[in-house]
């Protein structure tokens, strides 16, 4: 017979039994608290155990505050232990108030959040917390004040992005004293402030702190969302196509930028394509963008069927696809390998970043994602309706998303293709010549 949580039965009598949390076990003479409920009636046992559970959890919460001296700890523990165990507590040494160093609470928080974080999020948050430890030191989280978080935010606003990579030989204080460096974006500052906010919220939930001092301290992002990245212009496109490599052994370096230019697909959506994702749908060559196998989608709206622009077909893309298919390769870009954090886009993304800065532009706002801005802006200026653009680039249909998903079918490939034909940049491109 099964019993409610924390209730066990022994020789017909019911007992309350709960495991002492790992972080509190140093205070206790036992890892389990077991108290007789002195009844054989389950309904009575349930009633008594509710009061016991309240008392036990109250003691656990108070112990985690880190504000109790040894005498107070001993008294609290004695209140919830059976009589036979209380003498053991009295003989314990005077235990100082428990401390909660930032490094320990960060580790505990990451372990708590890890099941719901993607590998990429875990990597990013690891960097955020490493940064926080450098700026704040391994302080006790109970000593973090609102002013401390405000000072932290002010310092973040004066520091450069990726400082460990860009300035490996300089300390944070040296960088704070410099006036000739490019500062991290508001978005990056908010990511760090949000990191400590999440940590302190966790500490609040488990009773370590009494207030989240980082609440409401994110900066207002004054720039519009469409200004976070800049679109490529015609001169950029000319530089790109003039310098695209055409090595038969590295076809992805020629095709992936062009696919981005004439589709608006996200980098990882292109990099993770399988041969089977190139399909003839209703007489139209298309990319099937889906989350099958080891592929990842940003959101539900990202799954779509996207026509292949006639420009790509004219440059020889279908011939390239047929060659890869004939060779028996399962994936369209066999050179690209999968990583847990970045999927298939990591190595290509690193190469394109170098290519972009060397041959195209020094503007930090112009990156591979600029192709996506280029496509959406070109279609918008050509008068293409928002719902069509949203479906092409894998966005939801704004306020009409629910109506469209319930009652409206997706656009047919032929309709989408008519919109894609408007992507004519007037730039001459040499065809792919495979060998």
C-alpha cells in the first residue's frame, strides 16, 4: 500500500519521515528526520504530518538565510528532531552562520536550471556568471545590495564585448580606465543584469535572500529592433559575389551566402539541410525547413516550405544537389559537422565572419543575418504584404497568428515564388562550376 509523501508505516503505526537537504546536512546529526505520529489511523496521521511538514520547512528556510548563530541553529534543529536525537544536537560545536558565496550559489543555480536550458544557453550563462564573479568577487549573495547591482551595471556599460578574447592581457580595471574601446551593446548589458536577476530570484525562492535587488534594472533598449543589425547594400553584395570562393571541395562557401541572399533563411537553417530537404513541390523546387533528425528550429513558425529562387537554379544549384545526392551523402554540406551548442553552423559561421570582415565590411552590425534584413526590407519596399514576408522568413503572422494557424492554410509555393522573384539586386554573379 502506498502512503502520502513523507508518511511511512511501521508495525501498524505511522511516522513522518523526510530527508534533510544536502546543503543543510552539516547542521544535523542525521540525514533523515523521522518522528512517530503516534497513531494507527491514516487520516489522523495526515493531519498531524501537515503541521510537522510546515515546521520542518520553516526551519530549513531559516537555516538557509545564513543569519543564525550556532546557538540559534541548535535550538531550531532540536525543535524538529525526535527526543532521542535532540541530545546529539546539544553536543554539536557552535556552528557559525552558514555563508552563501556567489560561486556556490551560481553552481547551485546552474544545476537547478540546466534541465530546461539549451546547450547554447548554458554556455552563454556560464560566460555571464564568470563575468559577474570577476566584477563582484566571490561575495556572499546576502551582501549584494541594489547599489551593488547598479554599480555592476554601470561598469558593464563601460566594458567591451568579448573582452577575454579581444583583450586577454588586460584586467577589467585597465579596460574600465580606457576611453578608446567599443562598449558592449545594451542587449549584452541586459543579458548580464538578467543573469544576476535570475540568480537572485532563485536565492529568494529558496530563502537565502529576502529581496531580489536586480528587479527592474534592465536598461531600456532605445533603438528599434530592426536597428540591431544592418542590412547589406548593393556595394556589399558586389564585394560578396566578387570574392566568393569556388573551390569544388568547399561548395558551401559559395552556395550558403547566396542562399541567404535569395531566401532570407537563417544561417543554421541552411547549414543543417539534408539532401532530402530539397524537393519538387507542385512543380516548384523548394527547401523543406523542418526539425526532423538532428535539425533545430528557432520556433514553430520556422517550419515551412520555401521556394528556391530562380537565380540560384540558374547558377547551378540543382546540379550541385544532384551531384551530392548521386554521391550518396545524406547532408547537403558534408563538410559541416554538428556541435551540441551551434548545430551545423559553427565552422561555417566562423569562416564567414572572417570573410565578411576581410572582403565586405568592417561594420559590426553587418553579419550573415544582414542577408535576412536585406530580403525582408527588399520585399517590404516592393509592396509585398506582411503575411507573405512572414511566411517566407519563418515569422509568425503578428496579431493574426492565431487566426491564420486555425483557419488559414499556408501559401502555395507558386504564390511564394512570385514574391521571391522581386529579389533582384542587379548584381552579376558567376555561375558555380563544379568539377
